[in-house]
């Protein structure tokens, strides 16, 4: 499969299989690994596809049990053209925000660095109050982009955040991250800030990339937990079937 929205292609093919009767209402979908093999994609792509179908009301994700078909009319599922998956958005952010941090380390004024430090304090306060909007996190990242004094860089970074905020699939996965107890990592942002304060171009670039790579891992961990629990139940059920009386 090729295309910039691979998870949407998988969701459409899976919806078509449901509509064709391969997976009748009430049945559990195959394990994530098997679906990844069937569609020749990565497991994160399957997760995004499942969440897209869940949001459309085609399937239901039952924690610790698996993914169940609830709508036989799933063949009518049509993804929105603008709904880019969170893993693709993060991959782009690693590329662009990493370079933006390096450029900001060279171009930011002392006043802008002080403002970035204040935004870190806002993040600390936001974490302490269990805020869900993570407003300070976005402000921190976009302040760095604006600190490059390059309108093209600012435009790209702002657009990536707009994609993140408008994607229903991203919102659902981020909600799973929050439910798992994850919050913006203060120390990672502090390392970015300190590198910029030192005017360390390479250090700022690497600190930003490392931070966003960990965000990717947070998303993987949050979605993996459900998949692992479902797999564990499958193994337990198999043990019971073959246990000696």
C-alpha cells in the first residue's frame, strides 16, 4: 500500500471486509499482529486504522478484551481527507521542530529566551493542575519556531500543530495517553531550553528530536497496552481450553 494516509487505506479495506461479512457484528477482529500481516503495514498503522473505525462507530474497543464489530454497514466508512495520522505528524515534527530548535538557539533574542523560560513555568503549573488542554506545551513549541525569525519555519510548525489539533484520530490517541497518566515531560523541555540558552545549536536540535521521539514512544505505549492485554486474554483462554482436567 502506498499513500500519505496509509492508516485510512487500511481502515477502508477493513471496513469493506466487515461489510462483506468477513467479520459479522459481534465478532472480534483478529489480533493487531495478524491485521498488520494481512495488510502489510506496521502495527501503529493498524492502531490508527482501528481508532478511525472506532470513531466512526464501526467497531468498539473493549479494554482487555479486544476490538469488536458493531456496525455491519461499515463499508460506507469514508475518512476525511485532512485527518492525517498522529505518527506521521510526529515524524514531520521531529524533522522540522528539531531544525527549528537548532536555528532558534542561534537566532533567539535574550528577551525571547526569557519568555521561553516563563512558558516552561506555565507547563509546570499546568501539569500540577491536571490540565487536559496542554496549552503551555503548544505555546512552548511554537515560541521556539517563532524564535527562528523565519516565517516559512513558523508557518510549517504552526500547520503541523493545527493538523495535530484537528485530527480526531490524534485526539483519541492523545486521550489514551492521558488516561495512561502521561503528561508533557518537564525535564525534556528544560533540556531544550537550557541548550537554547547556551546557544548550543546541535544540543538544542538533539534535545528537541529526543523529546519528540519519546512522545512517539508514549503514543506507542498507550496503544500497545490495550493490544497486549487483549493478547494476554487470548493466551489465557487457550491455556484453559487445553488444560488437563
